[in-house]
């Protein structure tokens, strides 16, 4: 009977560990999805800024020209 009780305790402990691991995996999945959304937003923002920068053309400061506060 002691072996059966020991086996039941081990199975219960494994079930608890599996439950925690499942919750952890679900939390990681949610976080990765949120990071993916943020990454997509950042890529879109970088694209928009590049387009804005290229649309300005020579209106911005050239690389060798000193800014007006000098």
C-alpha cells in the first residue's frame, strides 16, 4: 500500500507541475503575441519616418552644413 500511496503522490506532484508549466507557456504565448504587435507597429513607424525623410529631400540639413545655432 505504501508504494501505491507513493505513486499517487508522485503523480499528483507531476500534475501540479504540468499545470504550472501550461500556465507559463500560455503567458509566454500572450507576451510573444504582444511583442509581435509592438514590433509590427515599430516597423510601420520606421517605414513612415523613412518615407517622410525621403519626401523632404534637400529641405533637411545636409551632412556637412552646420546647424543654424552655430
